[in-house]
C-alpha cells in the first residue's frame, strides 16, 4: 500500500475543490488534491461567475484570465415567452459596490483545469487523478484517507480533509450527516448550439430567464455556444429526451426551424434543493455540491461553492499561521456557510424557479408586477441587483459570529 503524508487532502478537482487546493498551496500549506476521474470533468452546467467571486479570485490573479476566456454580461433579462415582455437589470448600476459590475460567462472546467494545473506545479502540492476515495477515519489529531486506483490502494495521512466531491459525495456519506431537502419532479434538459439565437429573438442578452406556463427556459451565452435549459416531464425516457424529435420540438418553438439546429451536447440531469445538516465534523469538512445543492436559476451553485472554499481556507490558514483553535474556526465556518446557504441560496433559487414556472397564474401575475415595480424604482432596483449579485449575502455572512 502506497502512503502519503500531507497537511490537507482535498477530494474533487472540480472548480470548488481546485479553488480550495490552490488557495492552500498559495499560502504555503501542503495539500494533496485527489480526483476519481482521469481529468477535470467537462461539466457544462455552471458557467456564471458573480461579482464577489470575481473579486475573490482577483486577489490571486485569476479573474483577468477568466474574463479573457469568457464573456462579460452586465445585463440580464427576465422575459415573458408568450408576450415577449422583457424586464432588464443592468449591473453597471452597482459599480460603486464592486470592482466587477458584471457576470462573466465562462464554462467552469476552464477554472478547474487552470487551477489544478497550478496546484500540480506547486512545490508543496500534488494532484492525483484516477484516485477514488473509498473511506476515511479520523481522531483529534488527524485523518487517514483511503483511496483506490485501477492498480492499488493508497493511504493518505493528513491533518484535515475537505470533501468537494460533488452531489454524490463519498466524504459526506462517510460523515453520516443528513442531506435534507427535495428533488424537483421534472428532469432538466440542456442543449448547446452554435446557432445564433440572437438572430431569432429580439433584444437577447447573454443571460436570459424565460417564463412560460408550458415550457420555461434559460438561455445562456458562453463564448462559443448558446446553452438552452428546459424542463422535461418525469415520465419521458432519457432516450426520448435525447432524440432528434425532442430537439426539433424545442427549437421549432424557439427559432422556427428545429431541424436546422445542430447541437454539440444534449444532457439530462435531476435538480435538487438539499443542504447537509453539518458542513463540518471533527477535522473533516464538505463544500460545494457535497454540502448543498440548488436549482440553476440565478447561477448561484458554483459561486456559493467557491465562497465555501474561500471561507474554509481562510479558517485553515488562521489555524496554521496564527495558531487559532481548530474546533472554534471550523465551527464558525459551519455556522457562516450554512446560514448563508439556508437564508439566501436555497430561498432565492426556489423563488427564482417559481417565477419562471408559474406561467400565467394569478400568483405569477403578482410576482411579475412586483418585479416590474422593482425594475422601475431606482432604490428597489439597486437593492435587487445587490442581492442577486450575491454581495448582500456575503456581507451578512461576515456578521455571523
């Protein structure tokens, strides 16, 4: 059995785990980043970076690279599909609150690969692909992590373990903590296409949330593609949803000629609203999708996971460099991030989803009127922009003792 010794093990080389490992390596803390797959996952679900995330990453020289690889999106739309009405919000109005008054549209795997490469090049860090965590034990002094490869089993001795290994997190399961919440009954279907949707839909911006009683959708632009997210009935088989007939049906109603639209990807996934009962137990913590899941409306999932990583790594740096008490620091991480997750991430994403899917109901009419009033009132509009950009929740988080 091969053995490693390091200070911190990070499980999962997605954007959240790669950020955590990079932050620790940058602070001179020995770290081992391990990933079950042979490379960073080519995951297309997350592509939006919010202003606070850009500010955090900018402290390490990362944001400029993301901007070069992505698209700036200062404006986003809530659209009514049946009437064509558009309620627009422009983040340039809050330029006094952030250095980056826009979203950056860039696929998450660019960040994962950039940072995992940087981690692997650091003297005090290493990345191990094709290493799947199968269990761990811990005591008051540290953690023993066991991982398997196609050829052997590896034991890693560490001070702390961070699970950033996604929604089916092995680390969370071994912590034996609840993962309370619910799963949306419908499936979600995502298409990517190079078809210029802006030629077919007037006044289309890079980020569009489209309400409709029959088929709401999200239209997101990334540098090379449009991403089109639509709901699908639970009873429909995956084969039916991935077939050309379904693709043609969706794009017939979107651009008028579905058969002419070519897609680069067709992906089906389930969407959950769940939060772990604890983000930390002993010397083991979970962050990102391992700790919480939410629907994609608003683009909060990956961003909140990156915020987990920054919060936790700040606490770990305090433990190593300033002699702070580990139990106290990790308990504070747990309180701060679970509070933010419950009070903002879960509440806001559920509200956003309801707005899109309620269609022409009386409730939706009231919500749309409230949205219009917000958009037309400078004070309310500014408050909305600060909240939706995730600035407000992070300011409130810092007040949690």
